[in-house]
C-alpha cells in the first residue's frame, strides 16, 4: 500500500498487480522460503493474457458490428 501511495505522490504509473506480485515474491525471499512459482503463476498469467484477450474480444466485436452494419444497410 505504501508503494502505491508513494508512486501516486510522485505521479508515476503503477499497477497494483505489479505491487502485489512483487510484495508476495519479496516476502517469500525475505523469509528464505524461496520464491514459489505456484504462488506467482496466476498474477503473471493474468498480466500476460489480459491485453491479448481484450484485443481479441475487441476485434470480434468490431467484426460483428461491421458485419451487421453492412447487412442492414446493404453495403457490399
């Protein structure tokens, strides 16, 4: 929470997912338990897949809207 607040005060862009993932990894490293990839897998996969899924959904919605518009107005 402090990291997010500090970044906000400095006007820096910050992702809460980055902060939380880093906090979890830092806690595991500080406790000397080692960074467990099982714990970090979901946030990392979410970070990697989110943009790609939204781009795909946006493209599909655009294509559907274009298809409907072309058929309603008879544009060929």
